[in-house]
C-alpha cells in the first residue's frame, strides 16, 4: 500500500492500519519480505535494481498489482543507482531497467505494464522533446533534464500505486454487492493487501463485507508449493480480525461439493481478451468444483490485469519455478533422491467456468470477449477525458 490508512467501519473499503506492503521512503522502496511471513514481519529496503529483481524472483514481493506498483518504483531506484549524467545515458539506463526488472517474472501482466507506462510516460512528456533528447553535449542543461526525467518517473510510479489502491476500493464495493448472499467464501493464493497497493482484489470483497457488518467467513486453501494461502492470506485476514480457516488444497473440492462454500473468489495475474484467467496453480481445480456444485466462481482484478493482446489463455506464458520448491520443505527433503518434479506456478481457468469478473470498471459477465472490450473502451475514454465516468 502506498499510503496506508484506517477508514471508518461504515466505509466499504477499509484498509487495516498495519505495516504497508510497499512504501516509497524518499530514496528507496520499503517492502514486507513475504517469504518471512507469518513467523516474522521483516522489512526489506530496496535501493538497487539487483535487489529489486531478487525480491521479485524469490517472491519477497508478489501479486500482480503489487508487482506493478513495486516495479514502477524500482525503476526510480535503478535510475538513481545508475545516476546518468546525460539524457542519452538516461535513455540507455531506462531501456536496460525495462527488461532487467520488467522480465523478472513472465506471467503477471502488471509488472511489465507498469514499468513500460512509467518509462514511456516520463520519456514522452512534453518537457522532454525530441530536440532535448538528442542533445549531445554534457552540460548543466543535461543535468537539469535528467533531474526532471527522474521526477517524472517518480510521479508516474506513485500514480500507478495510487490508482491501484483506488481500483481495489471499487472492486471491494462491487464485490460486496455481487456476493451479498455469500457468507462462507473460499479463496486461493493471496489476493489481499499483500498482493496489491491497496486492500486487495478478491479479499477487498471480504474486507468490504466485514466493514459493513455482514457475516463473513473465509476458507483459504494452502496454495502449494509456497503456501501463499496458509502463510499470507491467513495472516492478513487474522490480523484484520476476519474469521479465516486454512484448508488443504485437495480438500477444497469436497467442501464445495458438500455445500460448505457459498462462493469462490480469486485474484488474477493475467486475463486474456476472452476472459481466460491465469492465477496461482490450483485455481482451475477449484473452478471445476464450483461449476460442478453450481455455485459462483468469481475473479477479482483491476482492468490493468487484462491483456487484450492475448486472445485466449492458450497464449499465456506459464512460469515454471525451481523443482526444489517441491522437493523440499525448509531444509528437509520430502521426495526420494533421483525423482523429478514439475513446478508450474500458475494455471489457466477457462472463461466457461467463470461466473463474473469483478473489476474497477464494473462487473463483467459472459460473453467475456464483448464485456472486456467494452470495459477497456470505457476505461480508456475515462482516462482521456472523452467519456463519462
């Protein structure tokens, strides 16, 4: 969260007055090291690009919207580290950072989107015209222009986080309306404040219901292999005073089939143009169980997680992580020596299994290709001032 605050209990989008997931300190990005939760609340001060990439790759920071907000600020950190002395040097630095940080994880769309937005907006700002960018002499004007460029980078990076926090609040408001009759809600992975710059996506609905006094209970699946549900979702919900129970991944389907779950809601790392959705591995199984039981399966995500360039989920690149995450639990090996392990980090839930996609631009329902296209048109019109909000 860029700017944490506790809102009144009658608001629809409370943010627990807790340590923010990510914070700009003035010259660095401070994040909660999520690999240390729940046993230890440890803050990591990120002051260089290599530390930022390491934090992304080892999941010290994770969740598509949070990766976007963090990645944008990491560009500023990397820019400061390089300290370019001319605009030509600055452009080279930014192009290196675009790939170095932007490609640290491939599946979540927000990371590269936010970095591209931050860099391109700063470079294309009217004050930095083509003639200035082509200046060849190193002089005081160059230094002033690099300082201006750095300031524009920071302004845009902070805007990415602020907009995500606003989007989370709207998702929570709409989610509470959609899930008004749901008391026991199942979720997978972590799509709360730890995964965003605000109060979350899927968990924003839970926080909104709790803030309004609606009865709500959460069943959080473990989410293997790194237990984001058991470690992170359970931690943040308990910390916020929300009733939460951890469920083994393989047990969720039977609970859904047995009528113990009113609805399932998850976040997303990338949503294709047709509504196919990539989320943490295991999501597909919960969607199948919900369809079989006849209960709603909802995806909650900001429109920034929609990738219109991906026609369907078949085109989404699935990250495969180190097999050691399967072989080991801490220092102890769980599998026999010599056996192999497969460790996909995500799976794709086809749109036919999704009841609705709850976004900051509205609740999208089938046919998703049409609903998504319209939502993106409306969102673009609102940003450019050519439409009504």
